[in-house]
C-alpha cells in the first residue's frame, strides 16, 4: 500500500501594498517589512513568511497603524 504525497501548500502571498518607501530604520512604510525581509521573501518558506507576518503586525501596532 502506498501513501499518497501530501498536497503542497501554496506560497503565502506578499503583504506588499505597492506603497514602497523605506524609512530611516529600513522598514517599508507600506508593508512594514524590513529591506532584508523584502529581498528574501521569494526564497522564504511559508513558516518563515508567517514569522515575518507576525513581526510586521507587531511593527504596525507599535507605529499605531493597528489597534
């Protein structure tokens, strides 16, 4: 008996909102990702992307962008 392979998880989409401008702390004012996170997004695993999404939520809350 063969076990069928697990279906592949779709890549998590980028949080980019096409408002691309890095502030003095190297954080995008649109999506709240760092320059490094933006450049690495295409090669990140979904788990790494989830971690970045958690980080950008924290950043947005600290900036008062989210309640």
